[in-house]
C-alpha cells in the first residue's frame, strides 16, 4: 500500500521531530500542545490523556493527544520527572497574518538537568546538570551547573570512582558527554539511573569564553561542553550563569558515596527521604537558598582550620546575642529565594509577583544590616560588608509594580498608575470612555431636543450617533456628518466623536501591549543587577546557615570543639545527634571517645543491639559537624582535622552489580585500605561476617594488622570475633573497648555504655531471645553452644594443636591425609606453602583463599 501523502503541517512536524528523536515534541496548535504518532501513544499512557486520531477516515490515521497550553508545564514536569526530555515547539508568527504554514520552531528543550521550574518540596534542593569528559592522560574533566540558580563549577579528577562519587554527591539526574567516556563509566551511571546526553559540538562563543576564563585543561573543556549544551537546549540568553569556579576535591573532607550513605548525612537509608538524617537535624534555615547552602556545606566539610574557626567565632557571637539572633531569623523569613528569582529574571519568565518578591526581600536588608552592626565587627564585620541592600532596585519596583499583579504579564494590571504617562492616558480613556459617551449622549439629546438619540458602536463603523428618521427634520443639517443609512434611522459622526473613538480603540488595542513592553523594560533594569543580587543571596544564605547552626547548638546542647594539630582525639559525653533527637536528651546514653596520639585502633566488642554501630557513627557525625563549622553534641571535644572518612557499616547487597554483602564489604574495605592516610578516620563494623567463620576471622585480623602497621589511621573496629581481642597483647597501638551488658533473671540488659576492655561473651542467643524467637529454638541453641564450647576447648588458641579427649598428648592436627591427597589438593597445599603472606594485602589474601577454595570444590 502506498504511503499516504503528508499534509504540510505533518511535514513540518516530522521535520522538527527528526531533529529531536529522543524527546517528546510538544507541538503548538492554537490553544493546545499536540503530541503525534509514538509520542502520542506513550504520552497518553504516561500522562493519562485521551488518545485520539488525526485523519480518522484515512487508511493510516495518525495517533494524537493534546494538553491545554496553560496547563502544559504540569505535564512537562511529569515527563521530566520520569526521565524524559521535552522539546517545546511554538508558533513563531501570528496565524491570522501568516501566509501558508505558520512558522514553528523549538524554543526550549527541557531535560532532567535543565529544569527551571521547582516545587515547594524541592525548594531546598539543587538540580545539577553535570558534564564529564575523558582527557588524554587518563584523567577526567567534570563541570556542573544549576540552571535555576546560575551556579557553575568545574574540576579535574584522576579516577573513575572519584567521578562517580562526585556525580552521586551532586545527585545529578543528567550527565552530558562528548563521546570520550569509557563504556564501564557509562554503564555505572546508567545503573545509577542517570540520563546520558551527547553534545559533540562546541561552537566559539564570547559568552562561553567569558564564563570559563578561570579554568584550565580538562576542567575547561568540561565546562565548555556543559555551556554549549545549555545554550543549545535553552535557546536564549543565560545572563545569570556565574563565572565558573575551579575547585579541588582535596580542599574538602573526602567522603565516598558509600560512606555518605552509611552515615545518612542527607538521605535516610530506609526511607530515602530527609527525615532521620543529619541534614534534617541541622535544617533550621529560614530561606530556601539557605537550605541549599546548608546541604552544600554538609556535603563538603572543610579542611582549612582558619575557615572552620571563623564559622565557630560567628556562632559564638550569635549564641551570646539571643534577641539579635531571633530578630535576624525573623527578618530572613521575609526573604524569598533570590537565587531562583534572578534565574527567572535572566530567563525571561519572571512575572510581576516575582518582582514583588525581590522587592519584599530587599526591604528586609536595612534591618538585617542594622542588627549585624550591633555585633562584634571583628567577627561579623566582613559578612556584614558583603550584604548589599541594592536600594535603587527596591525603589524602582516599588514605584512601578502594583501591589497585586496578575500571574500573566500580557493581560495588563501590572504597572502602577503614575509610572508611565502614555499608559496612564490609555487607562484614563478606557476608564472614562463610557462615562464620556453617556455625557455626550445626554448633551446631544438636550441640544437637539431628540430624546431617542443614542450613541452606539459596532466593529465595522465604530462609534456613531443614531437618529430615527422620524426625528431627522429636527436636526441642524450642518451639525453631524452622515455615516450610514438604515431603514428606520440615520447614523452620524462628529469630529469630536471620531477623535474619542480613536482614543478608545487605541487604548483598548495598545494598552496591554504597552504595559507588557513597560514591564519587560523594568525586568531588564532588574537584570542589570543580577550579579549584585546573586552576591547578596550568597551572603544571606551564609548568615542563614550560621544562625541555623546556632539555633541547633542551643536547642540540643552542642559545644564548640577544640581543633588539635596532633593526632589525639578526645570527646567527653559525646552523643549521636539524630538518635538523641528521636529518643530525647534524657533517654540517650552519652559516651566518651578517647584515642591518644599513639593509639590508632579501637577494637569494640559487645552484643548486637547494644549500640556499637551508633557509637561509631556518632564519632563520624561529630567529625563532620566540626569540619562544616558547627558545634558538636558533647560535653567537650578535642578533635584533629581529618582528611577522609571511610565507613563499612551495616549489611547491604549491591544487586545492580551482582555483588553479595561480603563482596561489598571487601570492596569498601579495599577502598579504605588503599586510600586512607594517617589523618583519616576508618569505621569498620563487623567486617568479615559474610563468609565462613575462620575465613572472616582471618581477614578481620589481617585488615586490623594492615591498618595498624601501614595506614595508622584512627580506626574503630567493632567485631563479634572475641578471639581478636588478644591482638591488644601484640599490637601496641590497638586497645579494647566493649559495650556494657549483663544478665538479670535470664534477660539481657544493655547499659549502652562503652567501657574499657573486651566483652566477656557475645550474648548472641540472648539477643535472639529479645527478638522473640520461639523458646524451643533458644533452648536448642543454648545446648548446641555448650557442645561447641566444650569441643573448642581442645583447640589451642592458634588453632594448631588438637587435643583428643582420649589422648591429650601432642598429636598434630593433620590438614591433609597424604594417602588420600589428590593432585588438586597437593597443588592447593603448595600454593599455601609458597604464598608470601607477609606481603599480601587483605584483598589479595582473600582472592588467594577464594581461588584455592574454588579449586578444592572441583
């Protein structure tokens, strides 16, 4: 069957669609955006639209679905939230005056990383678009931007894992590439649900050159790629984009993605929400932009001691001035999201209400500056000096914009009376036109004596004076000019009426257009001040976060930590801030954490549920809090500045990559052992429990020894392997701690106190009893445990000699009976005998053991 001939409109649609094959095409037709073909079929399912057909009587009707233009943004948001792109096609000329097909073009490509519209639930979240390029030397360039705020930063990274960690930290939904990324990086990002977009061409641009002036090498190329993608997809001026800042990840406390997740800094592992996280606890900010800065600080704790101390000093100042702090927070409640308002100004989408929000925000600034001036200028003065009131802008908006403008900027009602003379004249005519006509009609009736005389209007002839034919003789022939003859009446005009008609029609036709023009001119004047407003937003955000830290410190009894230059760590009555908030201050049991300069490994034993993991996490969270410049939950704290935190806490399978809990444990342990320095903090919780007991114990001991002998990082290692507590006799920098627990009337009682020395037993069966296992199971487990303990009494501490109950003499335990040994077993034994165990890393040892074990199974 011959393919039906396309209509001109469908030809136009298909030509545009061919340029955007991976996007939904929202094609403007009158008051609707229409979807056709496959877009219509899939769109009707995703958006719950009615699927109809174009050319229903054709042999091949075209699937079709549409949404009203005024509601399109809601539907676009749904598609973008689901990970799709949307190309918006607008009519570029007036259909009433166009010749032939109305010209249409894509005016914007909306993607997960380029969304400008944000709801209230995401006001305190950035929406970062990331670009990554591979460099010739094997490194990577990475740049990121938030189109809604104008933030732009770039860096150079040396390893793929570091790239992935940065993308996860930024919570990017879309990554732009130029085809230089390795396939395994693309696969990893795809598994994480990140959209990969391609941008091959970077056209020379003065705007791009200006924005990347501070960058070099791979970071420069990545930023250029990112900007090229933004300008290509958004098709408009992006004057709010800020000059790109170069940053190094080495400037901040390093936390890989697993450690961030384990510590629940910003996302709760169970709910994937903010609730129950450190961010949730700290967020006492009053503004959306302050909330975003708080999250940025929390994700990038500082390493520079002077910068950290400067934040402590400001918190100290605010803490002693409760009334001023309260007034400052009240003032900040009146400050709107200046960063995103500025973004809408630059984007050309800001309306009158947006300008009023800018004005109302600026009205708070003089009060904020005055309040800060009452504080110690040596501490607060620099911050105060950066708060620019932008007074002339507040004056402009106050003079120009009405107090209750409509949402639309094209329907009038935005500009105040008295601001623009021509607009005032139009409004005067429009408001007084009917009154003037009524007065003229009354005057003409009186002067002519014709009571039935009336003034009317139609679109063809305009305004007229109508006199019935019965009264024509009463008219002075020179008074009016004849306009139209009807069956029963004559219609006339006068020069005065024509003049007024012209004024009324001009006012009606041109008032809205002029008001829109005046509004856009005002918006352009605001646009000139974008940089000043962005700088003001940053300063207010910083103030907001510092005030939030102060409120949290006061509410939850946080103290200022002392930063040490040595390797000593001492926390008196430290608490886990999030758990304490949930339980209440009186219910939480505080604990000391103390490690001398020459102590690097704390080995923690004790039963499950006793609080070992909480104890370890509270140290990490205390370090993070201290290095973001916050006070900490303790009675006192002396802390070194850590360069990295590594955690292996909790059991989790990596189902996407097909890795078991044990493999995940070993991979995270390997990251810590490979990357940690003597200035790092390592938290290992129950490492090695995912495999056979002796395998796990051997690995745990080898890892402890490696950290002790080679890494020298401050390390907390919790374990159920009580045999490892004897390491304190062999490793001088290792010491034992345990979580207190005791039995009362057969029940296990936790003290939640961490005490010196090893635990006396595991209490595993007691914990099982607490969990509610059947009594028969508990009784049987207790009996089996006694049998195992009796048998293990015949095995020497190093598992070398077996003492037979019948003959406790020096009989050696034989691993392999020579008479029964197979070639495979012989080879395995040889590999064990020849392996250089002293120089194997824990991971290499694990691989060797796994290979031998697999060989023996064959």
